[in-house]
C-alpha cells in the first residue's frame, strides 16, 4: 500500500480539485488529509468528501507537523506527499512510483516545461540550492520540492530531526543524501498556486539558512568548521600584516590568540565529524 498525505491549511479554492485528481489514480492508495486548523471553510469541505481519511489539528501546528501527523497514521510502506494548492501535478505521481523498487526516495524536481516560481523567490531559492549542494557534496536539482515519494522507514529513522514547522522537505533531502540513501529526481511542472501563500519570504529564508547549517552540523560538520577556521586564520594573518605596516611591529599576542582559535575550531570540527561517523 502507498499512503498519500495531503497537508491542508486554508486551501478551500483548490482542495477539491487536488483530492478528486488523487482519488482518480489507479492503485492501492490510502489518502490521508491533515487539516491544520483551517479557518476558511476547508475543514467543512473535507468532512463532506468520501474516500479520504481526515485528521484535524486542534490548533495550527505548521506544514512539517501536518506531514508528521500523516506519516504517523499511514499504513503504507511508501509515503507520497503533495501540496493542496494545485501547484504540483497529481498526474506525475505514477511516474514517481515507477522507481521505488530501486530508490529510497523519488523527488519531483521542478524542472519541467511549465514552472511558475515567483520571481521574488528565485534569488533565495538559488542561494539555498547552492548551500545545499555544498553540504551534500553533489548537485541537488530541487532541494525542497513538496512532491515526493519515500519509504516510511526513512522518515522514521530521522524522525527526531524532522522539524515541527519547516522545512520537512529540506531535512528529508539532506538526511537522505548525506547518509548514502539512493535518491532519484524526476522533472515535473510547477503551476501557479490557487489562493494565498502562507510563506513569509524574509523570516522563512532566515529559517531555511539556520536549518541548512543545523543539518550540516548533524551530518557534515567539517563543511562548517573548516571554512570558519580558515576564515579566522586569515583574519589573524591580516591583523599581523596590518600591525607590521601601520604600527611597525608584529601584534604577536593577538596573532597567536587568533591562530589558536582557528586551530581549536578545526579540532572541534574533527571531533564532531568523529561523533557523527560513530
């Protein structure tokens, strides 16, 4: 069995279309819809629909928490997640499922012929993608796609790392890639959303950056510690040069302290790497 999880928060304009498309899919599916305390009538719509398992939060808990609620209730060995705002093509699900015999996770990468990502989000998406590539030491076609299929056991393995608010998708991607799991990317379209987006560009961008650094510290700590130690060491060199040029003397105490700090940071990175490997 495959469990399809659809998180919903104020998606009354699109949820019926998305769910009807899902219910038309052929196969052994269960459809779990998690209403995250919608206030626009989405819950009433969902309560009237047949063929779905509805779980309603008693307060708004966020996107990631909704997915975790759905995963807990899922009976399937495989989990599919898809947004409820009509941005992701339901028709792509069978294509993703073709590869589950060979891969631990199959991601719908937003690289199709019809991709509508708001212009204001593109710079942030580009930066996050580059940072994700650096942490994973490989090119990631789509770091946080909301359409993917993965083993339930994969989510359970990293359960304590999965965030409550955001970003479930980034965490799953980096956890899989940095721990040797096989991940496949399938190009898909990405449509203009129906209804109002709940994304807060600045706050969410800062949150994504913090999450990426957190994931690096969990799985690839040297990716953070080595550049930081090199930066500190170079600052020491610059201070030594400035001291010689301006004060005509080597600021030896300052240089030594900064150099020792750089060495300490590097050693901390090595210790963290050893802990991670164990």
